[in-house]
C-alpha cells in the first residue's frame, strides 16, 4: 500500500514524494476524490440514529483503499454495523476507535449484505451477521496514529490513504450547508469522527467525508479550514488522526446485492403513494417510515436468482423472477421487514428496514 502513491503522484505532478520530504515538496492539493481523474471514494452514508461514527469513518477509508487497489470504483460497500457491534460498540456511547481498528486487523468486516444497518436506536447482537461472513471479510494489516500537524496529515493522506479524524462539533457545524467551514458561533455540543480524503492549499482546507447523509453539507461532504481548530489534538488516547493500511481479503465476493428502495426512511406511504413524512416516529426510531394501507416492497438487486420476504422473521413470500416485489400488510405497530436474496450458487445477502404500519 505504501508504494501506490508514487503512481498517483507521478501521474499528477511528475515527481515522487517520500515521507522525509518537507511540506514545500508536497503537491498543492490532493484528494482521493480525484486521483488522475478517478474518484476512488464511495457514496456518503447515514449513520443515524446510532452514534456509530467511528465505524463509518473507518469503513469509508477502507472502502476507498480497496477500490484503489482493485484499480477502479466498483461500488464497494462494507458493513459498518458488523464492525461497530462486533468490536464492542453500543448505541449509548459509540465504540473506542482503537478497538474498531484492531478488530479490522484481527477479523475484518464483511460486505453490507452480511450485516445491513437497520438504523435502530438500540444495540444489535454480533450474531445478526450472516453465517460464513468470515470468507467475505476484508482486513487491514495495520493502523496507527498520525502526528496532528498540517504537514504530517498531508503526507499520511498520500502515503496511507484517507484518514480517520476526531473533530469537535459546535452548533454552527450542525447547520453547515457548504463552503469552507470555520467555527464562528455556538457552543461545543460533542465530538465526532469523520474521514479526511484530501486537502487544498489554495483554499487552505481539508476535504472531508461525513456520515450524516447527503442532505447535510455539500451532499454529505464538507471542507474545513486548516486553522479552524476543529481537529481534536487528543482522542481515544491518541493524536486524534488515525491511518489504516494494507487492505486485503475478499474485495468482490460472488454474492447477491440487495437494497430496499421502498419504503424509505423519513417517508410516509398511503395506499402505495409516497410522501415526505410530516412528523417523525422518533418514539420508535428516527426516520422510521409510516405505511398506511399496505405497500409494495421494491428492491434493487444484482446477481440474484431468488428473494425471500420476511415480516418479523416470518417468511411471507418468495419471488424468483425480477423485479422482485411483495405487497406488505401488517397489523398496527412497528414491524421489521427483511429480505434475503440468493444467487444461482446459493450465496445469500440480506437487507432490512423497520416500518410502522397503520
């Protein structure tokens, strides 16, 4: 992994960069969103409502490294929830990022289809993950802390890849909509972990990926000024900036891909018609969709031969011809919708969502 940067930087600047070089020898800008014209990052996700930012930030870095190692973006999608809960995470406070990083060294995390994020406010058992996930997992060889100064962070971005960083969250950050962020007003409301993917000396900013969905910031991304004093200097007993390196494992497992398109969080369905929710079912889970009069469950699938639809873990319907769908109807209350997709070889992946039925 430490050798790949020579290729990227030579293509950009026709110079080789070594860790011993000073800041004046670094390129004036660098981003994993644009390495020789290729964006190796993956789409922004939404961690809500569980405080699982540590896992989301780590996975964002690993997914980018995987796509770079493969040589092209292919929609890499790893399971944050497996990493989060299996490394000791809890929705009460989060997880120690050191424990999560070490879990990636020892066990890794599989693709999203092994353990999808159900977006719940309570903890999920580690054994929610599909059996046999170990053969679908990706690991890292090492992780470590980066000196928390401008030059070291830039060098680590180029040498290792995207970095996980602890930041202080102020009230004005919650209302960020775009531009180069610098804390100006409001009190500190907590800490958070994000992924730094690049920098730009002309704009004097870091280029960062958040895990609050695409409705926040610059479609889920943000830029923060070098001198904003937002990066925490100490975090989880380290410098506040962490690298991962040496990804290996099953990057592209031959398994189905399945995602639930409808119902969607923060939406209400009345007789199969979709509307933005007028109120939040927060007394169950933030963003829980409301279904009135039943709903056709719609999916996006790939490498799929058969789909099973479950309601509260009870098999309700099987479909072996696309587009795979099922009309869900349930008694008043909160219910779990889960789908299992199977490939021709019998490999399985799952997706799930909770919905409130009326």
